[in-house]
């Protein structure tokens, strides 16, 4: 198949394998514009993608597309299910269901497997196996407040592979949630990188672990969204396995880089394997089936950071009306040394465009804004009259602006003319990202984060912590767990499990009971162990004193 194929009815391949081994090809719905004619592409065989070319299966301006596949075997090039970087909402798939295994491998740095879905559509995959330099892009159609939901039953991958969030320009509270619903008695290991999207705003990645099996994260992950364990075991074998944290502007109440182990619908476990260090707020919410924080590797110690360092910085609402050169300051909280840098993006007030002489444009056309040290800024045409632009919006505010932008140009595929750039005069920007560049030390409470210009509400630093909610929480494992951050919460306390040692080193504030069933609970002098303590089985409680070592 070496050319574009325009197919208006549905196509179904039954007991037939579909291979694309030659030049680029596209299968898309070319229904009459405005009729939204539906089309489906179904195959119960194996879709094979080879050679350094691109195969696209997508909707089109005149109609949408749904895709149902069995197995996927990919060895090179790009496979785009739904158009990557789509400018039209119909390009995204109205359904995507891959019922078999997806084996995706390539030695080429340009190879990619991309999913682009329409608003509100969850893409469903089973086992996904990555190798070589394969990049998986979980994209969506452009727009405001775009949320991408992708599920799979397991993710395997070697070092060098990447799974990243949305790569399409969006604004507002847009993000990607990857849910891995592991099947019983299975273990998948991903040693590649889980990352945010490559866009400029609202492209953070959330990770959810469900099911009863185990998913291991063994790479240096850089995603900055939340991590939630709703069932089974999520294991991290590196200190950045649960993402980098420390940056991003998110919606009110959504603390960047937070980890929640939720034992409401099924037993859920976070396994910090080996001698890694985690600098994050962690919540154990074992209300029904149990939530556990463990280290399963004997003779090693996993550490939850304390000592007054910051884990992240955030704002309750996104700051606005910022000027170039805006800086961030972190004060209070009893500590010092924490620093953060701000990255600025454009607003409509920043731009000064003359569109009175424009012609040849259509709704959905994109124009790129450049200059000022930033990148990725785009506007989208939202209304035209006989090709003349009558309305436009900022589609992507860009990132990294240090001064006013200087020019505008058509994006690839946009053919209109006549937009005149007038020098920008309104020094008004929005905050795209806030990066913690130094965690500081000595903080006993959350410090205040302020910006040197604009309107910013609720700026604060986030301290690493452990919060106990619910009535069935467990800490321990075969290995050791050292908790240097404050343990708080008004839930049911926790039970010490496993043969290792759990060490508490902060002045804890949780009010529930502490039960030692196996292993050792070591309480440093400054630490407290909840409301009351009990012992059962072969457990030990020890208190470490500075002047006499340890007593039992």
C-alpha cells in the first residue's frame, strides 16, 4: 500500500493480516464536509508496520473514524492512529480498541507510535512492549481543556524507549492520564522514560496503577503529574521512578508530584525497591482492602526524604498579568535556600495583530508566533468571512519568553496571506511553568512563593510527607524503610509488616494506632508513634537515643 486511500464505507479485515511495508500511506474518512459521516477500520489479524515511512489511520474534516485492531507488529517508521498534531477535531479517533499485543520496536530515533483521540474518548490497549528507540505519543486533538485517557494492561520497555503525554497544542487544564490495569499474577517492567508531553501548557502526565498484577518502573521518569495506585503493586527501582516533580502549574487542589496509594476497591501497594530516595508527598488511604508502603528487597533501605527540604512549588490558581523578567521568591516556613524559576507564555493581550487585509484563511488555520526568546506559541483562526480573519484565539501560549515576541508566520499547511504584525506593546504574560531549582533546607512548614509581578494567589512550597487516611495502612516489607518526613493524618494509623526495619525520624502528628506485627519499628528520639502502640507476633519496637545508642 503506497498511496493515500480514501474509503467512505467501513472496512473490515477478517482473518487477514494487514501489512504496510512500502512508502507512506493514509487511510482516512473523506465523507462529505459537515455530514460527520462515520467510518470504522477493523482487523482481527495482525497489523504490521515496517520501513521508515508513515502509516496514518484517522478521521477527516467530513467524518470521524473508529479503529479496532488485534495485534500490532511495528519495526520502523511511524504509525499514527488518529492524526498526530491534528488541527481538526474529527481527525482524532472516536474509538480505539487494541485487543491483542502491541510489539513496537525501532532503532531509528524518528520512529513513533502515536494515538490521537477525540474529546472524551479513552484509548484501550492491552500489553504494550517497547524496544530500541521507540517513542509512544499519547496525543489528542487541539483545543481547550483536552483530557487524554489511555489504558493498557501492562507496559514493558527497554532503556531508550519513551512514553510521553500530549504533543498537540492545547490550552487550559489539559493533561494525559495513563492507566495500567495489570492482570492477575503478571509483572511488567518498563525501564524507559515516562514523560510529560512536548507541548507548552497543560501537558503533564498522570499515572494510575490498577488491576491486581505488578507494574515495575525502572527508568529515570520525568513526568510531573500525580501517581495513584488503585490496585496491585506499583514498584519503583530508581529514585526518579515515580516522576521528577518539582515543576508545573496545575489546577487548584492538584498538587504536582503527589503519590496516593488507595486501598478502597482493591489491595494496593507502593513498593520502593532497594536503596532509592523519594522526595514526594505520599498518602496511604487503606480504607477497605489495605494500602501498603513497602520495600521488598531485603538488606536495602528505601528512604522518604525529610530534613526540611521542599518537594515542589505550586499555585492554587495560575498566575496572570506577568511581565517579562518575572522572578520567584520563596520565604518563610522556617527554612532557607529554596529557589525556583518561572517560564512565561503569551496571552491574547500580548499580541498586536492587524488582520483587516487577510485573505485565503479558513477556520482552524494556525499561525506561529516567534521572537522574544520563547517557542511553541500559536494562534488559531476561529472565524472567517470570505477568507478574511474575523476572530482568533491563542491556542498555545508558548514557553520561555524573556521579552516581547516580534513576528508571526503561517504554520505548515496554512496558505492564507495578509496578516500584519504590529510590534507588541502590552507586556502581559501568563505563567507556564515554575521549576524548583534548589530544594533548600530547614523548612518546618510550607513557605510562601511569590512572583515579582502580576496576580498570583496561593503560592506555596510543598513539603515531602506521609499522610495516613483510612483504617488499614501498612508500612514495611522484607527490606528497610526510613521515613524522615512527617507522618500525619487522622486515619487509622499503620501496621508494621515484613521482616525489615521501619525507621521513623520526624516529629509525627498522626493520631491512629501503631501495630508491629513482624520486623522492627525503630523510633528516633524526636519521633512519635501515633496515639498508641501495640505489639503482635515477632515484632520489636526500639527507640534510638543520642546518648546511649539503641534500647529495646
